[in-house]
């Protein structure tokens, strides 16, 4: 699947909250939280987060 921890680490490096990311992407903060915690991993959401955090999909696909 995905190495979600890469996205979470990048979020923390940038000092972004789940709410900030959710507002920018137009999705619910619970969706961001659940995705970055690895609870749910819908490909579209993972791609949105990767693009927003400037992480290549190649670096998170296992």
C-alpha cells in the first residue's frame, strides 16, 4: 500500500495542522487525520496529500 508515515513526517516538518491542510484541499479534517494515521487510505486522498506536501507518489508507494 502506502508508506503514510512519510506524509505525516512532512506535515510535521512544515508545521501544518490537519485543519490547515483540510481547508486548503477542501476536504474534511477527519479525512486528513484518518489518512495520515493510516486508518483509511483512499488513493485519491493520498494523492491530494502527497501533492500538497510536495511528496512524490514513488516515495510512498510500497
